[in-house]
């Protein structure tokens, strides 16, 4: 079982841990040291037991806040999943009906004839104005 030296609040401690957990222990000690440094900076020299207790309580408070936020996020995810399931189970919406007007063939023929007459009149007018 390896022993690891950690530093918390300006003090050194030797702690035993399981093989492979050294990095985790250093990470946890760094978090505790961060809180202890806040106390040392604010209060100066604090008895070891009191420093560790207060730093632990500060971390516990942060952890409780994070757990509340995680729980709220999980509830939101569950609600969104329920909505998604409801949407999947719901019948698809009716397709929107779009009507495109169709010009009757008689109207197209009549318009083509009017266009041809207009072009013929335009040509006549052009010929008369050239003369």
C-alpha cells in the first residue's frame, strides 16, 4: 500500500492509499488545500483540526450545492425525455394542403390569341410610323 505525502494549509501529511489511487488522492488533497488556504489567508494560523474541519465543511457545502444543481438537471432531462416519448407516440400532424391554381386550357388559348393580336397591332403601328 503506497504512502503519499500531501500538503494542506501549509502542513504536510503522509497518507496511505490503494495502488493506482495516488492521482485521485493528490487531486482530493489539492481541493482540500484550496479551501484551507482560504482559511489561512483570512484567519492566519489556525489549529490543524479546526482548519481541516472548516475546509471539509466548505467542500461539503460546495458539494451539496453541486448535488442540488445535478438533481435539478436530471429532473429537466427526465422531463425532456418524457416530452420526447410523448412526441414520438403522438400521431403525426395532418399534412398541410396547398392548392395551386390551374389555368384552364380555354383561358390559355384565349390569352395566346390576345397576345398574337396585340403583336400584330404593334407591328402595324410600327409599319405606319416608319412610312
